């Protein structure tokens, strides 16, 4: 939210930004003794901490921080949320630990945090919780979302950069203190004008109209700046009754910045037991709801404790520790206070021609264009798409809806003139442009219209992938001249194993595999001693189609061609069967009826399938069932049913169904044992299958130490594939990196197996799992994490099979003795252990 600013305020704040930057440059080059000693950034988990560390390291490398400053990153324990208060205490303890380890003037056995922090100046930035859209743009969290500005060192600036410059300048004016700020708030004011209290606590407050104050925490300020009360999202009448409104009709809003100096720092440092309680998971502490409300002089103890509910013990501790400390307000006027709590807030704040752009001196209006400029612009965009520039980066140049929509229309012509694969990228950019226009649309009807266009553009991108595969798939095309090769009443059955994917999964999926190739390491395996996927076809005298899915208990008998050709509904239990009949050429489009077609074919067909695997297993059963069907139907028609021919047919089959799968599943089930499968860029995909022949001892060790566990929780693969491949089409840098790295992991895993290094194989599997979680956060959930965490103490690595989110997990035990412990632990966590064995034969 942006608090309204007058043009005079905007100019004053733009000047304040420049003064703060000039002040910071002096501090960075010649840091005085009063400059902050530590900066601690708090984050929600270790994954976010790793990304944050990279951001910090990059800034340290280019000299963004003053040389004397020490920067630490503190994650919530084991991914649990402990609140801003718990995170603040954890940050102070991390600082104390660093001081004890690195300060030669401090005795190594000093444990008292208050003693260790005495005389220190510490900045704490709370990085903010998880947000799916923010995580896509910045793995390090909300604080590192970009702003429409350049940093003091000339690089694109982020919320973190601007906030740190401000805090550093404020810390110069503080004595020993801890200065805390919220990492999802852009706060702008002149740091040179502040006079924080040297003792107790200081709340930094921005002026706002009463009607805006009802959405925030508000300080009721008395004489000499003393804070008498703190009101959180109170109504207008309550604010006025508490005396929170000043003579100019303003209230003073809590900005999320609080300083604890002198006795305040001592109290914060002395709360180590509360920090330990928070680390144990039972002491969630919110700085702004549990600590700040205890500070005001007129705070009512009973009312404060009444709101605690089951956390009364924590509140009582906070009241005893903080109530009675001096608590003063530092009024900031003028000030800009922009809460960027979500990706939508961020887009609204930085995309519009409003106060943020004005303050940073980057206010823009669409430039007037001369005749012919549009063609030059389109040519430039085509070049950027060809060079792999991320769609979001290109779209950011067209932040005005009118320009975005206009370019999107122009790109329709570009798409029509492009090859299918390049067309996918053009439509991906169109989707980005239209979605950006939706966010800024001024009417509901306009937003709905643009959203439909964006959805249509996304569909067009994946339709182009299908077209690319179909155009080159000579071996997969249906032939309406096919006829029955069996006598009526004859039948044949194809049974296949399932596949375990060890490494490289996702890289085999179009359009990635078509543009950059793919590498996958997987194995064909029996489940509980069975080849669990089966298809049986029988030639009929009757001119009809009979379909049976034994595992679903569903049957269909039809003489309607239209019913068979309506195979694009992924919710249809016979969608795969119908598409296979069409691809095999048994049922074809055209004017002739099904009865006429079957008379020329030689009779009807009965298809019976069974998958003795739990639904949503991740073991590639859908594609392997497709391979069973195409193998059986090909033999029924006297066509080529060798594995190489089936690879391409099943790839084409999945594109027909719009699920958009890759080629690894069918290869995994059609080729026995462990193999490394790779493809070069291009269509059709020409696969290279390299069997991985393991020494007998290694094969037995792998069989004994790889535990296969069913965790449940099925997901529909189509939606996952669309999401991940949509991000690849947009050339999101993180996705491009991950898809390249998992191919490397697949090759490294093969080498680990060949050398008998099962521990190294497990560690690579664990790295792969972490990358899968970054690629698709929904590949895991609370239940999945519970099962995997239960096995972790005895495992060298693990990951979910397939796309994750449910289904099977594969766990590599550290040794034979750990297998039993893992099995007991995962069963106790809700999993089921399945016995598996390598499939030495397939077709």
C-alpha cells in the first residue's frame, strides 16, 4: 500500500533518497566507529537461506557493504515459522555466536548473550515469509524483489538494497542498539533527520490519514513523543477515542521499524530462554503483536494477556520484560511507506506511474513513436526471443497495458510466420504481456477479456509443440489403410514393467527436449514380482469397439466414431484407449461411419487394460500403458511394434491427449534394466539408449539398499507439466539452470553406479530432489516431507519418483543394516513399502 503523497512530499522524498545515498557512500568508504557492526537477514527455511547467501555474497564481491560490516543469514529452525519476534531473538543469538567465535577480546566460554552484545550495533531485516509468485521471481524471498531503480553501485536495485542503505544511515545516529525492519516494506525518509532514543525502544512511525490508519498498527503518541498506546487495525472511532489523531487530523502508522537501545538492547539480549522456546516450536513470537503492544505506558495488562489465548505464558514473559521500558515515537514526515506483502502488491507499486517511480526519478510515459518504429521494435523482440532472453524481462519494457496489448497483437503475425518451435516462444511472450495487462486493467470486463486471450495464447504455445512433434513424426502417423492381421476371436497380451527414474527427469519433456535435448537415467522394474501394466486386444466379428479398464471397473461398448475421437478429456477413463485407436489408424476422422470403417478394417476390436499400481504413482504407468496399447494394437494390425518405433508413437500419443509428456517413461518400461537415455535437439527425437551393466555385487547392493515407498496423494501430471514447461518456455533463468544441471546429475549417477559408489549415488539423488522442489514447489507437501524426514537419519539420499506431490518415493539406505530402520520409520509415518526387482526382460 502507498500512503498518499503530495507533489511537494514526492520531491522531498526524492531528495531524501539522494541524500541517504550520498551519506551511505561516505559511510561505506570511511566507516566511522558508530557504524553498524552486524547485519542479520532472517529467512523462513534453509532453502531460502542458501539463495539469500548467494545474494549477499554477490554484494560482498562487488563491494556493496562497508568493509567492517559482518553479514549473517539466520533461518527459522527446521523450516518452522517462529514469528518476527522469535526470528529477532534467533538473529541476536546468531550474532552472539559469531562474536564468541571470531572476537579475540571475548573469552570463548562466554555464554551470556547480553554480555556478548554489549556495545554492538546490530541491524535485522526480516526477509518475509514464502510467497509462490515472489519465489519464482526471487528465490531469496520478498526482500530481493527488484525495484524500478538503480542501486548505489549502479546495479538494478532491490527492496533489500534500499532498506539496507536506509538502516545503515539510521544506525549512524544510534548508540549500541538493535534496529529491526520488515523486509517486505519499502520505507523512504530522510535518515539525517531522525533522532532515535538512546535508551529503551523507538517505534518509527509514518503519518497517514485516519481512514488509512485503520488498516495498520497505529501509535497513540503523547507529550515528548512518548507512546501511550498501540492500536492494531482499530476502527476510526477507536483511534480518535485513544487520542491517536493529532491536531492535523493524522495518525502515526507503525512502519515495521523498531529500535531497542540501552536497556532495551539488554532486555532483548536477555531473552535467550524465550529464543530456545521458539526454536523448540512452542514459542511463536510476533514482534509487532507480542512485544510492541507490551511497551506503551498506558497498555492494559489484562487486555494484553486476554488476547494471548493458549500463548499466555509467552505474553506474560513479554510483559514482565518490556513493560516499563521507555517507548518513544520517531515521527517520519514526509515518508513513503509501501507494503509489498505479495507479488500483486509489488507489481502494483513498481509498474504504475506513481510515487515509487517518481521518488526514484524513473517516472516514464510512453514515448512517441515515428512511422516504422513498430517494425524495428518487433524485429528487436524477435532477436531477444531467439537469444533466449526471459519473457518476463522482455515484457517488463512494455509495462503500460496499451503497449503490451498492441505488441501482443503484432506478435500474432510473427507467430503465424514462424516455425512451430519458435512459435511456442512467441506465444509464451504474448501470455506474459497479456497477463501484465490484466493486472493493470481498469475494468472487470476488460480484465476478463485479456485473461481469455492470455489463456488462449498459452494453449497456442503448447499446440505448437504438438504440431512440431506431429509434423516430424512420420513413424507415428496413423494409416487408414491398416487392417486386422488376426483372425476374429484371436487375442494377444502385452505386459510391461514400470520404471524408476533416478536422474534427468523433466529434461526429456517437450519443448525442452526438442530444443536442447534430454538425458535420463532410469530402470525397468517389477513391482511385487509382477509386470504390473497390461493391455490385451482381441479381434471381433462385430463391428464395434469394446473398452474395459479392469483396475477402474469401467466398460464402454460403442459404435460411434465421434465418441472414440473425443479423447482430449483427461478425466475420461478411456481417453488413452481412444487416442491409441485413433493413432493406430483403426478409428479415423472423416465422413465414413465407424461401422463402415470397421468393415474395411476387417472387424471390431476389444481392448482390455489393467494397471496393478496405485493411481498417481509417478512410476510412468500412463505412458507405459500407452506403450502396451500401441504395441498390442500395432501387432493386431501387423505393424512395427519394436521398441524404437513405440518410443515415437507414445510421445505422439501423449501430445494428442494434451498431457504433453516426454519420452523417458515409455523407454523406461520398454527397455530392460538400468539405462542412460539421451536425445539431441530436434524433431523427431532420435533416442540413444545406453544400457548400464552393473557388476553383480553392485546390482545386489542396489536391490537391497534402495527402498521403494508408496506415500499416496495423487496429482494430475498435465497441470504440472504445463506449469514447469511454461516456465521453461518463458526462459526463466532458474528453470533453464535446473534442467541443465539435472542432466549432468543423470550422467554423474551412472558413473556412481558403475563404480559401486552407492553413497555418492544417494547424495546426487538428494541434490536432484532439492532441484525438483525448486522447479515445482508442489512436488512436495507436508505428508511427503513427513515420510522422507522419517527416513532421513538412515538414508544417503531420496526423492519422489516422477513429478512428485505424491505416489512413490525412492530412498537409498546408507547400508544394509539401515534398510530395516527406514522401512519401519516410513511405515510409521504413513507410507507403504513395496518390493521391487530389476526387470531383465520387457517385450
